[in-house]
C-alpha cells in the first residue's frame, strides 16, 4: 500500500512538472497568430539632485530589472536638463516633477515630445523653516511679519549687516530671493550648494543650538530625525506667483507627478505601463532615502529591502 501510494504521488508529481513546463512554454511563446508581448528594452531615468529622487529611481530601477528584465540607465541631472532629454531621447522618464508649468508648456504643449504620466502619490511641501527649539523659545518667529526683528539673530560673516536665509541647490524650485525683496525682509540669500549641505546645516543648528532660517521641503527623511518649524508666508492662491518677479505668496502645495517621453509611452513598452502604475507615499520614499543616506546601503540593497517588505504594493504596478 505504501509503495502504491508513493508511485501514485510520483506519477502525479511528474504530470505536474510536465504541465508546469507546458504552461511556462506557452507563456514564453505565444500561439501562432498571436503577437509576442513588446520587449521592455531600455529605460532611461532622470535622477535629480535630492535624496527622494534617488530613492524613487532606486526602487523603480530595481523592479524594472528584476521583474520586467528591462535594461535601466540612470542619469544624474538638474530638473531643466532632465526635460531637455526628452528632445534627443536621452531621457524617458522624470519620476518626480515639482510643478514646472513653464516646462510643461514648452515640451508637452509646444514641442509635443513629452506627456504627463500621472501622480507619484507623494505630497510636496516647500517653505521656510527654523529649528523647532527656536520656535519653542520664540513663538512669535513663526509670524513672517516678525522676521525683521530677528535679522540680527541670523547674521553671518557672509551677509554683513543682514540676516542670512539659507537656500539649497541653485537648480531647485525656489522664489526666495524675490520673496525676501518683495516682502521687504532684511535678509540676504546664501546657497548651501546641495541638499546634503543644507541637511548638515540644519543638523548643526539643532545640535549646537545655533539660529538658522532656511528653505526646506517634504518629503524628506530628515524630518523624522529632527523637528523643524514651518513659517507660513502669505497664503498661496492660484495665480499669485504668475509674475515671478512680483511674487509675495507662499509656495504652492504640490501633488508630485511623473513626466515621460511621448515616443517611449507610445512604444507600448511594459516599462512605460509599469511607470504609469507606480505610486507610493512620502513615508515609502523616506524609508528608502534614509537607508541609502544614513544606512549606507546601495540603491539596489535599499530597494530590495523595501520591495521585500511591500510586495502587495508593487505587484499592482506590474503590467
């Protein structure tokens, strides 16, 4: 009886293997008359100079390679240079676009080389911040109309008799110089030079209890490490920043979106479908960015860690 049951089990196993092979073969080679699915081919990603953009690219690149067998190239570019890549075909996708209505008008409406690919799921907030300890000690500093009273507090050797306002990378979305002038604030804008240097400055201000007023934004992993207090400027209303030189209102809140090369989307590449489906949260992005910047993981290591823990999320992105 035991031998018979073993033989039956072995036979069943053999049939299952044959059936499995047949199913796999059928998936790889379509029946006559049925066209083969398009190859993923190559996907060229723009990576802009902030950690969230690198985190986006890490996870997208990892899954495109592992799940769809795409070849992925990542290029570190400024935002403006990324858009220009749609013209010569060197860039297929910008994974995190912060507004740029002017560039949409040029490349989507005008040259028709790019298309909107949907929202990323991330909520973008840009604004003026001080370390939380400053707001706790001086609650009135959170009213922008009081900032001139604190100009001496923020003076540095680089600003002479004025207060310092610290910006990040000159290529970032910013209107701080115009705001300082138009709101008649006694400050001088100084660029930190990069996201890393801006983060280091806020860390130092927190650790050493030194005053700092500067540009910052979400999503950003640092905000789960240290607390910054946001200083609201005059309320944003649609159109209030239409004239960049005359702007006096706060930054627009962004629903961040994706932009793709039109020819890439029209090609029917599974990679384009995947990227259209891709959405995640600020928390997702911050987890990966933290692992890459603070955990010293490679992009693939951080992406694999996130993907292993979130299969139910990314399986919905697959074509």
